[in-house]
């Protein structure tokens, strides 16, 4: 009984793996078209951000040029 249940579980896992693998390969070509679908344009080459500075929480000033060569993620919040 235990041996049969183990074999049945193995077959179920194998079938799920084959199905998920097939789905993954069908989405592989969709990556190229997603930008067209979402109407998003890609920059042909990196665009440099204009220089600016903002007040820091500590009271000083933070300049974008301080992070030259690093990836910077800017997230501006507002309260209306």
C-alpha cells in the first residue's frame, strides 16, 4: 500500500513538472512582445540623469553626483 502511494505521488509530481515546464517554454518567446503589448519603449542606450540635489533627513544635502557609477532607485512620495 505504501509503495503504491509513493509511486502514485511520483507520477503526479512528474506530470506537474512536465506541464509546468511546457508552460515555461511557451512564455519564453512572449518576453520580446511584452514591451509592444504594454506600449513601453526601451532606451537604445542608457540616459544620464540631470544633476540635482535634495535635502536629507539629517539636515544636510544629498547630491545625485555622490552616487555616480552606482544604481540609484528614486522613489518620490507625496501626501495630498
